[in-house]
């Protein structure tokens, strides 16, 4: 398997950011880590090994990005204004720096074939992947969100200002009526999945809320609730990712 490590300066974040790329060509996938996770988490958790046949065959190429949740949603040292402002800078890094780099690299790897990106994540990574997909849909044509919450309630309680609102998917999507955005969503593959086992209660509730909202907006999506043995951890996320990538490919 071709694996490359990258450490690049982010002007948005004013710091270096790291990521790894797995594979030499194929459909580009951007993967977010769980809360406090790093860019090497997909490798350490066994997810890369789980997907190795698709990667080695050149069917997918996966970018595992870094997170800064300890500076934003999970910071114990900053007020909400500081935390959400830092997340806005992370949003700029992903949307304006990393995503264009992925699109450029993918085009070169695939002999000039321009492809949009599938975006994914588990737990906090699902929150991020959904938020980036719905905020920046024109770079993406697939979302696979596993065991996520989709509002900012778990992080900021009932606090809601403009910046928090526009990063709380269940909030801004409810009021979004721009047909350009909605048509982009409708032309994409969406899978929202959660288990019903240990530590999935909040995820079940907000997945139900997102399901109702997508139906209200006439956005086709597959919303799955796996069994009561399916808990909030990597052994199940590996099975779920494998199951859906088999269907998509």
C-alpha cells in the first residue's frame, strides 16, 4: 500500500497540520478522527487494514486529516466565543486549504479525472463530516456519518449565536432553502448510521432528528439504526464502514 505523510503550514490556523494519504489512486475520501483523535487514528484503529483491498486495488484513496477538538468543542480553558472562533479557523483550513489540495492531488492521481470527495467520520468525526458536507456541498458527493451527533448541544448547551448556529447542522439545515445547495445534497450519496448499543443514546436521538429533517427537505438518504449489540466503538465502525463501502463501490 502506498502511504504518504504530510506536515504543512496552515495559514488559517497559524500552525502546522498533519495528515496521511493511503492509496495511489481511486475515489478520494476525507476522513475525520473521533474526539481528540489524530490523523493516524484510522491506521491505529484498524480501519485502513479493513479497507486495504479497496485501497490496494486503486478503487479508493483516503486522506486521514488531523483534528483540533481540544482547542474548540472540547476545550476546558476557553469560553464559547473563543472555542467557536477557533473552529471557524479549522473550517477555513479544511474548506480552503485541505479540500483544494485533495481535489488537485486526486486529479493527478487519476490521470486528469476530476472527482468530488466522499467525506466520513465516526463519533465526533461524524459531526464534522456532516457539518462540512452540508456547509460545503459543492466539493463533496458522498457522506458516511457513523455514530454522530448533529447539533452543538452536547458541546455548548443551549447557547446559540450566529457562529454556533452555522456550525450546528440540525439548526442551519432546518432553515436552509437555497435550491443550489439542496440539489447538490440530493445528487449525493448520504448514509447516516448509528448503533443502538452502549453509549449511543445521544446519537440515536439526533440521528432520528436528522432523518426527519432530510425527509422534510426531500433529500434522499439512507438512515440506519444497527442492533442493540452495536456499540460506540471501532469494532462496529469498521464493520459499518465496510458494509457501506461495499454497497457504494
